[in-house]
C-alpha cells in the first residue's frame, strides 16, 4: 500500500517535471520567435517585394535574389516588372528577350526555367500559381526554398524556409555540429527552424530569420551585441561563433581553358563578327559567345590558330591576327574559366555553319551575352 502510494507520488512528480520542462521549452521558443518578429518589424529594409503578396512578384524576387546581392537584385526586379508586369507577359515573351534582360546576373538556367514556368502556369494552371509548397515544387526551377518562401509569404502556409542565412542563424543559435550543407544537416536545421516558426505569421517569421542573417548574424563579424536572439545563442554562450555554421570542405573548382576566336570581316562597309549560339547542356545555354576551341591546358595561340585554319572556319581567305588578349579569369560556382580572345580579321566572307552566325558589330550588344564576353566586348574598339 505504502509502496503503491510512493510510486504514484513519484510518477506524478516526474510528469510534473516533464510538463514544466515542455512548458518552459515552449515559452522559450515563443519568446525567441516573438523577439525575432519584433526586431524585424523595427529593422527590416524597405524592399519592394515586401509590399506585396502577389505570388508572381514574390516568385520573381526570390529567383532573382538567389546568388545575387539585394542592391543588384532590386534593379533587376524593377526592370523585369516593367518589361513583364505579370505572368502572361513573361509567358508570351521571346526567350532571347528574357535572357537579354537577365544578362549580368549569371546562372542563366534561372531565367530559362522562369520563362518555362511562366508558360506552364498560364497554359496548365489557368494563370494562377499553385497555393501550396507541394504544388509549387512541381513547377520547373522551384525547389524547396522558393516553394516554402512563396507558400509562407503569399498563402500563410506554416513552412520554414532554409537558405544560407537561415542555416547560419539557426546553426549558431543551437551550435549544431552536423555540416549544414549535408542532407542530415539540412534536416536538422529545417526541424529546428520549424520548431521556432510562428505558425500565425509564417511569412513574416521566415523573412525575419533571413533578414537577421543578412543584417546582423553575418558570415563574418556578426553584430551579437544588437542581436535579438543573443540571450539564447549557444554559439555566443560558448564563445565559438566562428565554428558555426559547420560546412563540408569545398572541392577545388574545375578549370576550363577557353580559346575564343573573334573573327571579323567587312561587307558593304559594315563590320561583322562571327557569333556562336550556345546549345546543348553546357553553361550559358541559348546565349551567345564567339567560336571557341577549348583545350585541356593553356595553349599557344599559334596552335589555336592552326587548328582554327584547319577547321575551315576562316574559309580560304587571307587573314590577319589583330590582337591576342591577356587571360581573362571568370569564376562560376564550381568552375573557373580561363579565357583568351584571339582577334582575327578575314579578307572575305567566311562560310557560316552550325550555330555560327555573322552579326553586325554594333548589334552584338543586343544579344544575350555571358558576362565574360561582355567584359571582353567592352575593350573592343
Ligand atoms: S548572438 Fe550572434 S551568433 Fe548568435 S544568432 Fe545573434 S548574431 Fe548570430
């Protein structure tokens, strides 16, 4: 009898402790979440896409801002909205015009996917974006992050976003050891972000974490003294901020050597340059650069020229090499391009073949061009 009462009393005590601990955890989470939202309402930057819940505009801003600084992205956001104010106008546009407008932002597959998706939304969804992250993820180019951002901001879906800023803030807040770029790490961060999410204001909460990562919890020298989460930050408590977020060591980038042939000729007093439309699944698909001979290592321009002559690209005409540029270095996410431009003037009209076309020199700037080519063209007299 006494034993039973003793066991019962202990069970009650344990249940009480568990309940108290759950309540305390819940209160802490609510406190964290509320502190963050308060901070956001007072400190957020007045960005144009924060004044709307139109899924087209939010989608546009999210795609533009991937891998792009806000200042540069804002400019492109305005330009896109002027040219394509809604999903209909983007769907009806020519892909070359979309790529041209995107020029300078890099990662051109984003623009191609956006154009493709606009057409899909118009043709298959009656011009209305799906109103859930699951539905949005079925559209080309919309992954977990973009779907969660659109669904939470536009449709109040209680879904946590995960981008670089969120990963940094959460991993420091909880001092998580698993690399944030591994599948396990992403799951850990997403679960923790979900536990913090304010389900009544998911869009505001998501934007608040991202804004904190952008303005306060920055990669280097975070401003912990002004951080609304400092009272609970584990990395700060341990004085180990620089240890987080933990990331998998980066592989060294692949190097590609591009030997560009800038072949010009004159016809009816106009100067033309041979341009190549890039097809296939390599970088810069459907954009324009020059005919190119790629080599494994840095090549002697003379060898490149021999190969060029043998390829028949210059026809049977005499030619003069006008200039060989210094090496241009162009960094992509996983690749480093080392490019050299060999300027050749042909005394005749070369044969055009495959995807090579002759473009009047003064009209080249109207083509969608990779930044590398644009940089070279700026030096061309
Ligand atoms: S206290 Fe410092 S490290 Fe921790 S979340 Fe805030 S800014 Fe980041």
